[in-house]
């Protein structure tokens, strides 16, 4: 690939759409066009105030512009593409269903008083699926000096 535009155009559709939504949501928050307080998931706001968008937006905000933002965006591109072009090749609907099922599981398993952004867990879910599907070897990543996660299966 000779340019970033060619790389972007070569991405599979679901990974491209998710990465783009994450990038632009974060940019809008950083430019103070969008309030980050409207993005996090909260049971009381969703079920008492009917702020249904919180079910989705908590998966799109990657945090402040920093090295962690870059790492998370690269992980979406690398691991999402690896899954979509590997195990889910020519099965885009199955990949989308896996993401929806994983997101729903994360939302249901949260505590009712929890106020969270689900982006890290969503990325971790993809890393776990990749490590399971690879079958052997280790998949490791670190989003900060305080968090190091690794999976080894096989």
C-alpha cells in the first residue's frame, strides 16, 4: 500500500465502519462539539430517561488524544481486520453478529449502577476471539503502563 487512503479503502466494511465511528466520535469530543457525558452507558439514563443512544455510543469513544488513543485505533484496525479477513472471510454478517452479541453481552453483564465507556472491553473481546481462533500462541497488548493483558490458548 502506498498511501493511507489506499490502506483505508482496503479495510473490510465492518472494521472500517467501526474504526471510522470511533475516530470521529473521539475527534468530535476533542473539538468540544460533542459532550463526553452524553456517551457513557448508564442504566438509569437508558431505562428511566430513555436515552437509548447510550447503548451504542459507549462503544465509540476512545478517550483523549494520546498514545493510548493511537494504540486503541490500531488495535481496532489490526485485530478487527484480522478477524474479518481471516475467520470471518466472506461472512461479514457473521462478523457483525459476533460484534453485536459481544456488545450486548458486555452491556448485560455490567452492574446496574455502573457508568462506563465500553470501548476497551470491546477491543479486548476481539483480542480474545483472535487468540481463541488462532488456537496456539499468545496475543498480548498493553494500553497503558497500568494495564497489561495477554491471552494464551492452545
